[in-house]
C-alpha cells in the first residue's frame, strides 16, 4: 500500500533485483518481503503505527471470560496475516471470503474480521471449531489427546463479536465433518484459509475440504506445523500439499504460507 514502505537491512539489498513474477506457483518476492520485513526489517513497526492493526490486535489479545487472551496465535503470525490482507489482498474487488479452521476463544477470527472490514469490505470471515476441545487424535503422531484445550462459551463469544459490530464474522460449532462441507458450499469462493489446527486429521480434513473453493492464488496459512508439539500437523502438510499436490511454500517464517494453484 502507498502508506507502507518496508525497509530491510542492507544485507538483503539484492532482493530489489528479484523478479516479481510467480515461480512454481508462489510469489517468492512477496514471501521474502513479508518474512524478512518481520525478522530483518520494519514490518512490526509499520503494523504498530497502523490504527487498523493496533485495534485488531487489541481486540484479539483482550482477556476472555476465563482471563486468558482471546487468541493464542503469536504476534508474529498476526502481523503476517495483516500484511497479507493489506499488501496482497486489498485494493481491488473482494476476491473471495476467508475461513478459519480452529477458533478456540475466537481472537484470531476477530482479528481477521476487524481488519477485513477496513481493508476488504464485503469479505466474510467464517471460523469453525468444536468449541469443546479436540475430537479423537492419532497417538502415533499427535502430541495432543482427545479433549485437549478447554470448552469455550460460544454464546458469550458470539455476543462479544456482535458487540464489536463484526457483522462479517460467523462462528460455526461442531465437528468439521458435520459442519464444514455445507458451510463451504454456501460460502463459495475462498481467498484465504487460516488453518489453526494442531493435529494431523484436522489439518488434512481442512485442506481437503477447502481446496475446491480456493480462488487462484488464494492464501493457505498454517499456524501450527512448525510448532514443536505439532508434528502431526506438519505431516499432513508434507503428505498432501508438498508430496501429493506439489505445492511450494511462499513463506516458512513466521508460519507456513502456500498459494493455491
């Protein structure tokens, strides 16, 4: 955007000569600008000087009724999501809607919905979760067992979201197998999928279900596969996106970002 100028440390000056065209289905330059801008540049400063980011971040990290922040998504990951919305998705007609798999206390969905109202008018955010912890998991690969993470008061969360004026945000309760197929058919085009699941089955199912609805070049953001407790999530990405579908990551920091073909 015109009001943002990402500055990188001098040792990355050669990035200025990198082609802007897509390479193997991903925009390498944009991935570098976001990832290196966060680790070796001024992207964090730009975000905290941006009033939309600041309010979205405040809402996402506000205390929930149990005293814990509404989101456990890291600051770096929230910054990168915001950078994608601001730098890469805004500025034109709505390319589609956004979906989230794994909501917990709703903070990251609130973050995306608030940012979308300012940057992507007309874009809906739909967030799926059991709101009662994990269903069954695979003890052969997953570090978390069935029921992991606490139950969330969904009525409170929906009421809180409505009090913020987020009429572009919907929370859908239930097992993914029971809720996702019908909801995605109604949503239609998806320009960004935030997969915030810690275990193999949930990541695999989320990707398989959203894949037919992704617009060309849509963003697939995986919050957890690089986290030490989430090798199951990484295995799903390895098997389905990398080995089977031949996708190449656009970012590996601060989280995995792929682009739909």
